[in-house]
C-alpha cells in the first residue's frame, strides 16, 4: 500500500515568512521547505505574498540566494505581462474591495495612449478611469497604486487630506510614488549619445 504523504517519515516541511528584500513586489516572502523536493526551486505569488518552494536540505545561505533569484525571475515575468482592459477593470474591482470596501465602483477602466504627462485620469461623473500605456511593463505595485489613486477620486474628487488618508491603506503608496518620480526624473536627464567600444 502506498505511503500516506501527510504521515510519511522524513524531514517535515518547514515554512518561514520574512519581510521582502528591496525590489521585490510582495509584502512578505514565505519559504516552504520540503523533504520530497530534491533539486528544484520554484516560486509563485499568492495574494500579497511570494511563496518560494525549496528542498529541505538547503543551507540558509543557499535559501537566501535562491529567494533572491526567484524574486528577480518573478519580477521579470510580471514586467513582461500586460493586462488587457478587462483584466485591468477586474483588478480595479479587487483593489476597491480590498482597500475601499468596494465603495469605488468604476463604470470603465482602460489603457489609453494619449496621456503622456499624467499616469492616470478619472472622470467621476462618468465613473471612467484611464491609465497611460506608459505604465505597461512597470511593476504591479506601481500599476496598483495608480489604479487606487484614480479609484480614490471616485470617492473624493480633489487631492486634499481626505483623499490621501484613503491611500494610506495601501502599504506601497510611498514606494510607488518614488518609483514614478524616478521615471519622470530619468526622462528629464539629458540623453547622451551611446559610447561604442570594443
């Protein structure tokens, strides 16, 4: 009779959770060790957490190295993926439910190519939200911040204290603002011709 995997002998699975390393897109990293896993390492996002699966016999140093490698791989995969308008709308609904108790209800959410000086815009009277195509390929937490910013405008029209209090619920507000400020600053730098060397 095959062994019961839940009661099999050997090293039990161990799970640890830590705060993210700088540059990771998740708020927490959970490392799950498994005695059944021999050589492979994998990772995936689970809500607001990154789960990294590693063999149980890995050293702490190997664990740290593999966590960094897998976070970089996930970030690279996510930056290549572009949400379509339907997925963008669904994401906005999830964010509204998570951070605003579902009170912000956009009628439409879509990408546009005619916004080169702003990241997003909202017309509260129509319930429409538009995000600049320049956000495509940026980290998910940045896109989420811009979506939340525009969703907040459905509840509070201006940028007064009440508006910013709404965005305090999102833990990556300051980080996302810093990222976008960096993009704007980089665009303003003089573009020097490339240096060629063999």
